[in-house]
């Protein structure tokens, strides 16, 4: 008999990707210009020219036997040190290359980190809304997801988090800027959470780790500062990805950072290496590893997302929609115009709008709108959003 949990993962699939696949089929039927697919967070902005030129140079100048060969499992030491130097220069010294583990994107970074940190039955607190795969990564690592709601403005509710902490709590997983709400967790809240985790770690006699998922760090608007969590709580591990900031989602390049501030950080890093080994990770693309040092600090043209955000927020509010104010990322979390967000998404399809129900993020009653697309498509989609609102009497 096949393992039921794994079979269920395979059969249930990821709602976001299922909607995206439906969108591809629907676009073939009616023409892509007639479909407004806001389902998946797939960057639409080209990668920086620096990335392209670096790859061309590597392919032309580096011997194939080196460029396409295995590196060390955690990544090439020189590349890891370059990442550490960049982070230290930007955020203050926290790490060396010996604390960087290169991964196949933030998803692998999270799966590896949870495998490294969790003993069977230990708990991971997940403030909702959150990316649904957190539950899969937690359960696969033997952990137990403990889902707690954020406040109505999608900021962290520190009191709710405190009540959720038990003797089995091992990890609090935070994502800021947040997918799906676009909210950046405020500095005062981050400080309060950090103080709470420090106090509870002392009371319980074991470390509660903060796991920071940061693939949208560079996508913050209107001068919004995104708190760097290792600066607030020493026992923080950072999972990051270059998928969004460099528009390299399909290339799968990210990292786990174990700062030197983490208690027994060398053992924690060794556990991260062990987690990667247990999950079958060898090394990420050597070609993109060697390209990375020249591209650190670069970003795609993120101003396009800022303009899309401005257009959508202004129009949707005019049409009668309610939403959290998105400080970053490239998502709006919009309140559904009926109680059942699944039914609302089904209704939206009548106007060729593909939205993701809030149930997929463990916070129902809302829908996610991913605006990482060309601005012309955003503008052409506005009448469909207006007709959808009018169908509900708005």
C-alpha cells in the first residue's frame, strides 16, 4: 500500500498551480488576450541584463568540465562566501560562507530547514494567511502545523501567537512581505514577537527558532523598510530566493542562512546540511551558482509591479472591493463579495478572471490577485473586475 499522506499530497495538488494550468488551457480556447490570469506569482519582468551577460561570459570562458560539474552539496565555497559578504555588508555582520547553504529556491530552503529543526511531533506556528505548502513541508519533516490567524489588517497578533506556544513549539515561520496579503510586518510587532520567543525559550528550556521566508524582500513599495529578522532575534534562520528579485523563478536558486548568532550555529548548519542530504539535494545549478556573485544586489525592473499595484488598488477600491494595503510583494488580498470565496472565484471565471481562493492560504473569505504581469493586461482586466462587482450589486 502506498503511504496515504504522500498519495494525498499528489492527488490534491497545489490549488494555485491547478488554476494556472486551467488558465493555459483556457487561453488556447479563447486566446490569451481574452483571459486575465491572476493566479500564479510568476515574474513577468525580464531578468537584469547583468544576469544575461554574466551567463554568456561564463559559457564562453569557463571550461565545461568545471562549469557543469558537481559543486560541494551546500554550494561552491567561493559563491557561498560572496553571498555572506553581500549580506554582511547590507545588514551587519551575521555570518560567513560556512553559514550559507545554496538551495533550489526558497521552497527547498524551507523544506530543508524544517527537516533540520524538527523532531517528530514538534510544532510549527503558522500565522495565516500563508503559502499553503508550509503545511506540506512541516508534515513531511515530522512536525505538526499550528495555524493561528493574523489580525484583520494582516499584521501579526502577538497575543494569539503566545497562546499557541506549548512545550512542543519549535518554530515560528514568518513571511514578510507576505504572500498572499502583501503586508510587511511592522518593526514594533517584530520586536514584540522576538521578545516573546526569547522569554518562552527561557521558560521552556529549549530554543524556539524563528524561520524567516524572504523571497519578496526586494519588492517593497513607498519606501517601506522590511525588518531583517536576525537583527531582532538571534535564533533566526533565513530562507531566501532569487526567483522574484532577479526574475529567475524557473532557475531555482536560493539559500538558507544560519547566522553566527544562532545558538550552536555550527551544529544547526550541520543539521541543515543533513536535511538537504536526507531530502536528496546534491547541489543547485552550478552555472547559476557561478553567475550569482556578479548579480548580487541587482534587481529586475520592479517599478512595473509598483505601477500595476497603483492601478489595481485604485480601480478595485472604486468598484467597491475591500483589501489589505499591500506594502510589498506583488499580490492583493481582496475580500470576496460573498462569504464563500471558492464560489466567488467560480463566479469570476464567468468574466475570464482567474483568482485564487483564500481557503488555499488558510484564511477564507478573501481571494489573492497576483499582479506580476504586463501593465497593459492589468488595464484590460479592469472592466472584468467592474462587471464582477456589478454582478454583486456594487
